[in-house]
C-alpha cells in the first residue's frame, strides 16, 4: 500500500510546489507593476484597495516615504 501512495504523494508535492512558484511570480509581477506605474496603482485603489495598502506599507517599511502622498495628490488634482 505504501508503494502506491508514493507516486500520489509526489504528485501532490509537485502540485503544491508549482502553486507556490506561480504565487511567488505573481506577487513579484504585481509588486513590480505597482512600483513602476502610478496609473496601475490608481486602478488597484479602485478595485483592490487592501492590496494597495499592503504595497504602501511594504514600501514605507523599506524606508521609502512619499509615494502614497504623491498618488493621493495626483488623483485629487485629476478629479478637479
């Protein structure tokens, strides 16, 4: 019985590994896109504000301040 479980365990492990890699590359792509495009951050603020908040907090934790303020100023000025 254990011999039949080994291939199943390997398939499950490979599936989990692939899912984690896809998640890691997805998070990297999302962070890079938000880090380079203010327009994309505005889109994220409308659709997924909690993700944008995580981005702002991570940037502020790394010592880069002012991005949130610049975004808010630009978005307020574009409404007027």
